[in-house]
C-alpha cells in the first residue's frame, strides 16, 4: 500500500469488485433501493451544502471519529488521475447516514477504536496523528488476511469491513459511477467486444 502503483492496483481491485456487484450500493450492504436512494440524497445534500460554504455536521460520528474516518477512507480509495478520493465522493457522509439510521453499524465505532489502540501500541499516538507512512504500515499489517499475524484477527475483520463499506459508498456515488465508466441505459452503436485490459485481468483471449 505504500507505493503509488499499489494504490492503483487496490483501486482497480475495488472497481472490479463493484462492477461484479452491478456498481450498486450492494457491494457489501444488504439495503433496499429506497434505502440506497435515501443515502444518495443525504450525501448529495451534504456535498452541495459544503460547496456553498455550509460545513457538514455528522449526526453519528464524534469530531475525533470524523477526522479518523476521513483519513482512513482516503487511504483505501485515494485521489488519482482518474477521479477524486473517497472523501471527494462523499463516502464519510454516506457512512454517517447508515451509522445514524441503522444500529447494526455500531461496528464502525469499534473499528475506529481498535485502530486507535493499534496505533498507540505501535507508534504511541492516535491513528490520525501518525504519518502517512505509519498509517499505511498499520493498514498493511491487517489488509492481507493470509499474511496477518493471528493476534491481529480483529484488525483484519475491521479493515475488511471498512474497505467494503468504503467501496460501497464510493461506487454508488456519482463520482464512483463515472469512475466505473458506467453509461446506463444507452444504445451502443458498435460492440467492440471485451476490452483488452479486462481480458488480461480474467486471463482469457
């Protein structure tokens, strides 16, 4: 995760996963279309308000948690040449909606506390106060289940759920849909077949 090419490959992996899930809000969340629409409206209102100079006030996250979740989601989906980052897409606001509306999302707060404890044990400071390299090191230690130490099993679970939640928010946003190249219900005048990069990824000719 510490190199630019790793960021690109991670973003591509998230994008491909979202494509397989029809680029909907169901990458990890079992929600209804009505719930997805409500979340989208919540995010749109928040982003529009911020663009007009009205700061967003999260309903669920405390100020320190809000700072931490914004840092985390941008580590998972950073800004690149293709599009903006997770915070640019309104992912933290998306998370705030679900955490406010559904008590089952209380695990997000547990994840934030776990990572702060992990950061304190490793670097003697909170996750937000760590340097970029230190934050990536913490994530790297739990991002790959097969490589993670057994005592970090809780962190592996927290990271995977945060990653999936981030992907759900990003790829159901306007920015994420554009990132996928999804055209919607439009006629394709010429079908050129499966793109070469997709065939290479699938290992087919």
